[in-house]
C-alpha cells in the first residue's frame, strides 16, 4: 500500500515539474530589454517628409554587444559618473562594453538625463554614432537650445553624419529650417519634391520668405507644381507677380483664369489685368458677358462695350448682352458704338433691323439720325416713317416733317397707336389741312381728344362749309351738351343754314351757360335781340374795368344798333 501511494504522488508531481522546467527554459530564451531596445529604436517612425525624401538612408544600426552584467545591475540606480568609470574599467579589462548600448539601457530605464550625462562623461560619447541620440536626449530633457545648436553645427559643414539623421533630427526639434540650411551648405543632398514641398509649406506658415528663397537655391525640385496655391501665396507676399502667374499655370485648367485675374488684381496691376481680360475675351468660347463685367469693375468701360459688341452681334436688342451694352453706351455713345448700331440695323430680319434702328435713332444726334434713317432700306415702312417724323420734330426740321407727314396721311392705314404717334410727332408749324386730317384720323380711330370734333367744326366753318361744321358740332355736343363755345358756334351755323329762327334755340341754350356778369352773355343777348339788357350789362362791366377797350367797342356797337351814334362816339372818345 505504501509503494502504491508513493507511485501515485510521482504520477502527479512528474508532469508538474516537467512543465515548470519548460517554462523556465522559455523565459531564459526570451530577449532581454537591452536586446529589444535597439530594435525598437530602429523601428521608430521618422517624420513623413523625411521618410519620403530621397536622402540616403542612415547605415543600418550595428549589432551592439549587451551591456556587462555589472553595469546592467546598476542601470536603475547608479549615477552617470559611476557608470562611466565602470565602463572605462571594463573596457580596460577587455570586456565588450558599448557606450551607446549603456546609454540606450539608461533611456529604457527612463533615465534620459543620466544617459545624457553618461555620454558627456565618456570619451566616445561625442562620436558620430551617438549624435542622433544626443539630440533626442537634449530635446527630451528640455535643453532645446543645446539640441538646436547641435543640429545647427551639423548643418554648417559636411561631416560623417548621415543625411537622413540630420533631416530627422531637425524635424524632431521642430526646426525644419535647418534642413534648408544643411542643403544650402551641401551637407545633405538637394531635397526631393516631397521634402521640398513640406519645407516650403512650413517656411510659408512661419512667414519666412528668406527660407523659401534659400530653398529655391538648393534644389531644382518643382514643389510649386505640387501646390500651386502655396506658390501663388509665396509670390504674392514677395510681390512677384510674374512668379504668381507662372504658378497659376500649374492649376487645373478651369481654375487658371480666375487665379491669374486674382493675382493681377491683388497686385494692383490694372494694365496687366486689362491685357489678361482682353486676351481671355479673344479666346474661342470665352464668357464675354462675364469678362465685360470684370472690365467694368476694373475701370475699362470702353473695353467692356467693345467686348459686349461681340457678344451682342446678331442678337435682338432685348437680349441680356445687348441690354447691358446699350446701358453702357449711354444716351450719347461714341462713334464706334454708333457705327456698330448702324451695322446691326442693316442685318438680319426686318423686325430686328427696325429694333436696332430705333436704338440707334435714340442715341445719335437727331439731325444725323434723320439723315441715316431716311436712307435706310426700310425708310418707307410706316414704323420707320414715324421714327423719321419724330426725328424731324426733335431736330426742328419742319419741312422734312411735313414731307413725311404727307406720305403718312396719303391713304395709308394707321393703327390707333400709330395715329397717336403721328399726333405727337407732327411738326410744330403744320399745314392746317394736315392738322385737320390728323384730327379726323384720331376721331376715326376712336382716340379723339375732347375738343377734336369742335376743332374740326371750326375748320369746316372757316372753310365755308356750314353743313360739315354742323355735323361735327352735333357729334361734339352729343357728349358735351353744355360746351358754351360749341353752342355759340352752332347758333352761327344754324343762322347761316336756317336763318335767325334756326339759331334762336341754340342761343337760348348758350345764354343758359354764360356767367351772369360776362362779356359772352352780353354778346348772346345782343344776338337774341335783347339789346337793352346787353347795353346795361356792358355798362356794368365797364364800370368795373373802365380801361378795357374791347368792352368800349362792344358798348359803342350796341349803342349804334340802338340808334344812338352820338353816345357811341362819346364812349369811344373816353
């Protein structure tokens, strides 16, 4: 029983002991911290710009011997002097101890300040192999000025340091300008396009135009093509308009023109902007209306109208381009614009020709416009003749106006609007017969003025046509039955046609419309045979206005008709 129990224990313990042994062996095979640290350091990412640059890569980090166990034991506690002395002694004893590995072990132990002091205490601590680590340690421990000084010295003169280390160190301490300095001093190869672009962007952000200029002397890499807007900003700050325009050439085609105009505007180069806009306008398919507006904004109104003339050619005057052009021309355009308007009035359909002819006639001097319109192929069309009539009146050419009017009124059919236009544009000194014809046209078109029929009645009366006068008066009094002048004229007309008896009703109606104390009432009373009343009224009126000679003459005539010539002479002699 005792043997069986012993064998059972062995069956349980033997697998456990075997597992523990295997675990211990595995742990002993795992890499130590000093072996891991160099691999981690080599795997650390460098700045993107540096990684993309064409700088030769730094030589692969050498395989460093592990630190001596006696040093490893003191890494976490010993000071820099103690570690340096121990390193010196071990090396003197022939032990394979690496100063750089010890420094890395101190960094891994989170003792960067001790690592920095350790390197300073070692004779080989300032070697090229430790340079990059020293820059990092100075930066980590807050000695940025010293780190900058270290990189700046490396950028002054070519030495054993790898170019990639210098670039990476400069970026690590946020001093990419030292990369430019190093390239200018031929310490590192010229930056490739990617690195050059990053350096230019950082220099622009810092407002360092001098660095960008220095960068351009160190490399032929065309960073401007990669970022044209950056190049345009740099050129603007340097007031280098030509460089800005060259940079605009790297933009997408659809952005170039706007960029070039913006560059010239920002530079205040009005002449250059004008040249640019006119060149753009000359290109096939150019947006002429937009270019014209930009020319107006730049102060080149004449150039804008020239561009719009191209845009509006062949269009109707109502087209937007034509409307804008006519506005810019103003009421009295120059000779070039007038010539263009004349040209448009001779092209395309008759309707479009009339439209442009009207635009021209409104803008040229009336006399010159009358001469051109009179020679136009459409000169005998009614609308064009109305135009000629208006120009004749405006220019004061009554003879030309009467000639046009005679043609218009010679049996030509006129619309009501055309009749109105004839009335408005008729010459100031018009032939009475033509005036009567115009009035008749207004009446026939249903657009008669309130007194048109009365005027026609007077014209017929003066011509000795009492019957026609009566007809016109009938039409007039049908709408205005209390018109005193019309009633008095109708009385005269009826007196000629039907004698005194025919005139009396109209005189009675006229008397009812005359003011109580008026000369007109006295005249109507006289015609009615009520001379005594007429004399009394005239005497009353004369007492109020004794100097009125017309009343004196009426008074004398009334006295004579009453058989009182003596009194009449007395009245006239007063």
